[in-house]
C-alpha cells in the first residue's frame, strides 16, 4: 500500500498540473470505486481546482464553491494525468518503461480537464482504492479522515514522547495505527524501528523518553528521504508520470529476511505482527 512518501510524491506531481484547471466531465467505469461517496462525482463538474494536498495516506483535492475530493490509493491505486485514454486492455506490462499505455488498463473513473484532451485518471488493479466527492466539510467529517492522528513530519518531540509512553501494546502495531500516527505504514515502520534500535514487539509504554525521541527523529528522517527519492516501488507503486520511486534501494531491513544486517552482519529475521510481515535485526533491535 502506498504510504506517506508515495502519496506525497503523487500530490506534489499533481499539484503542478492540476491547480487552476477546471473539471469539465466525469466518467465512472466501476461504481465500487466510489462506494460511500457523499455525493456523486458529477458534483465537481465545472469547478476549478484550487489546491492539491495530502492528509496521511489520503490525496485531497479542493475545488471552487467549497467542494472537493478525497482519494485513497489503497493497495494498487494510481492517480495521474494522461493525454489520451484508450479503455481496451494493453499488452502485459514489462518492469521497465511502463509508460502511459500500460496506465490505461484497469481504469475505474476519470475526470476530463479544460485546456486540451488531458484527463485525470484513477486506475486500480485490485479495486480496493476509493474516491469520495462532495463538500470539503463533509469529506473532513468522514470517519476515515476525522479520526486520523497527527502528521509525523509536523509532530513535536515532546508530544510524540507523551503519546507513545501513555500507550500500551506492541510498538510496531502502534506505529501502524492511523489514529495514533497518520501516514506511516509497514515499510517505514520497520525501517524507523531499525534506525532507532527498537524491537517491533517492544511494549510502547516501556520505551524511554530518549528512545521515543530517537524513534521520531528516525521516522522524520526516513520519511523525508523517501519523499526525496520519489517513494518506494516494491510491487505496484508508480508516480503520476508512470515511473517508479527508488527508495527501495536504501531499505535496510524491510524485505531482507535471511540476509546480513548492514550494521552488524547478523541475519535479518521476519515475523508477523498483527498479521503484517515485519523485518528486524535480532542483534541491533534486542527486545
């Protein structure tokens, strides 16, 4: 699932292309992709885009007249602008040079834009992604958005320390809890815990204040580096240009079970935490 860096990469790319443009028409090909939307997507027709931003793993698009969209890519969603759109399935993609032709497969809905034939396209192979449309205030009140925790890149150290040490439960599970901390997912939780030398099964309440501060520093540093790298592309993530991110080249524990630790040469291990694969170094991250 795209996490905070991947969604931020998408938002920054789309903001450059969308702000100031008007949506002229909407086409829905797959109704489950708009399940739960407060209003039908046609409600945004004729409105100009004023802002594109991110909240946790959600893409937010604000338009004129207090209207907007909230988009969650989930496992395999992609959002970008295509110059043309052909709905017939293209040939099977290669791992290199996917380009716009491949991005035209699995299209679930698209928005026509003024100023030419370009379209804002939402595609989703596994159809878990969602697009909600309606008044911005209504979107803000959706449970999935209204219950989100603080943004890690903006969180003060003293607030994080207090929040963390007041909770119980496994540290990895808490980092994945979007009500506790918004936007961090499996990849960056594992990488941050490794950087801070904390075991994923450690009890959150037992983490010292210096350890908690070190963890937040690691989270911020790793998220910032991943954003700069355009995100992590391990399976399906592509940015709006159809290109992969490259932070996967800098992963130190995630997906490296059986390989030597880059720090101490012990063997990286994998376990399940809350049914999520979790990678760690048993020597650097002692419980």
